């Protein structure tokens, strides 16, 4: 909470849901008052939810996601399927325009893992969605934490924890460079001359890293904002990653060293950016554990 313009305490509200038959409360689908008259897989349910949240002054709706049915219990997915334990879960990305078109101010946060994607593809998808919602998109950056997701995606072994975050670190670095590849005034749109954009203001990103390669400018010009936020546990790698995030960040951590690392990261100016600074300490919230809150 923080003080608003009138000096009163101001609360931020975030709705935590999932694009599936339940959110996180098991057996909710069976409750007699659950989704009366609505089908979770169709637009009216999400549009109505968006409108209710906006009326209720929520800052944002946040869509959690996993990529495959859990199969830890009894080494099987049977009970997951039988009792709809976060199963089925539909793709959260598709809901962004659906909710966006029914609302005007509500932020829309989606969860996408960095582990099975490319930075170039991610930037194109997120930028497109951010344009469509006029800058209301948020990205919950996760690295995928369960074995079943890796098996589903065709990997024999789960990528080890440290490596996942090292990959994610590089992934976000490339994303940020792609988001900077169009200068703010690159688009001219002069119908007289037929010149739409100035190619000298659209820059190739040449990245030849440990995990990712890219040799192209972004295919979508820089959107209104390129926000990312983190929701995670007490890991230093996460603080490193969070320090690269733009727009807003959450570090859910009880580890003071992670907090200190994140503060140092945030204090550092992001020198290379061609666009006005979008990253600022004020936009970050560190939740849990540490005494000082920012
Ligand atoms: C509030 C909150 C929401 C989260 N949502 C997701 C999610 O939607 N999908 C996901 O794969 N992981 C999610 N996570 C898990 C984190 O990405 C992370 O894997 C987990 O907190 C364990 O931390 P570690 O990966 O640093 O060990 C969430 C964590 C928190 C605290």
C-alpha cells in the first residue's frame, strides 16, 4: 500500500486466474455457483470477468500458466485429469485481445516460459499484443519448473535450475535489445513520398550468445510499453533476471541478499537503450521477507 494523491492509503489489486476449468482452488468447477451461465472456454466469461475487475478498480488480471498436466502424484496424470487439477488449461495468450477489447484500463498479465521459445518470436508476439491492448500487457517471466513440461516439449531431461535462469537472463537481454531496435521516431508515414519508415533508425540486433542467436531487427516496432514482471521465490538468479525486467517487477523473496542484488541492479542506468527510460525503481515492488519495502 502507498499514499494516494489525497493522502489516503492506496491499495493495488491483482486478480490471479488461469485459462482453464479451475483457477487454483481445486473442485471449484463443481461448486453450484461456479460460472453460472458461462463457459470458461468462450469469450463472454472472460469479457464479463474483465469488466467486473475494472469496475472493482483492479489494476490487472494475471493469468498463470503451466504447459502440461501434472504427473507427480502416483507418478501419473490420472488424478490430475480425473479431478481437473489445473487440467485442462488453455493458452493464456489468446485471452489478451478478448479481455482487452472488453476493457479500457485493466492491465493484462500473461505467463510465458522462456525455456521453450526464442527471444525474437517472444518479442513479436508480446509487442503485437501490447499494441492491441494499447500498452496494457504484462509478462510473467517463468522458466518452467516441472518435469512433465519438459517431457511434453520433447526434452529427455529437465534443464537444471541455474541453467534455466542463466538462459532466461540471456533471453531477456536479447528481448530488450530487440525492443530497442526501432528508434522512437523511425516511423514517418509520409504519404507524399511513400516513405513509411526510416531504415537508418531500425537497427539490426546481432547476438551470438551462449544459448541464443539473433540477426535481425524486431519485426514489430516498439510498442507503447514492453513490460515484464517476475513472480518468484528466493533465488539470486531471479533477482538478476528481475533487474533486467522493464516496466514493473515483483520479487517474492525472503532472501535479503536477493533484495540487495535487485536494488543494485535497479540503481544501474540501462545505458544502451535508445528509447526514453522505462525502468524505474518506483515501478518495482519487492514482496515478502525483507523489512524495507520499495
Ligand atoms: C505468485 C507466483 C505465481 C507464479 N506463477 C507461475 C506460473 O503461472 N507458471 C509457472 O510456471 N510458474 C509460476 N510460478 C513459479 C515461479 O516461476 C518459480 O518457478 C517458483 O516460484 C520457484 O522458484 P525457482 O524457479 O526460483 O526455484 C509462480 C510463482 C509465484 C510466487
